[in-house]
């Protein structure tokens, strides 16, 4: 079913962001990244109480290859 969309104002988009309004056939990223972060790294809020007693981040990736995006065009 087609979408009827009014005015949209986009101030900024990141390098690998996707902006879509209405019907869409295919959304594909053109870049990828791998992020390693410890416990409580991406917490946000006004009243945040994080207690990480003992924490370690496993960055070992034995297969070394992840799903690529080389077919995204």
C-alpha cells in the first residue's frame, strides 16, 4: 500500500545511516564496523547506578571473518 508522506526535514545523517520514509523495497548498509565495549559502556539516563564488580570484554574472534557487505549496491 503506498504511503503518503508530508514534509520531512533532515538536518544531518551519519556516514552509514539509513533514512527511509514510506514503502521500501531494500535497505542495505554500505559500511560496517565491529565494536567491543565493556559492561555498562552504552548506558544512558538521568539517574544511572551501574555496579560492575569484575568485568572483562572478550575481544578474541577466532574465525576472523564476519558477514561482509560487498554485495550491497
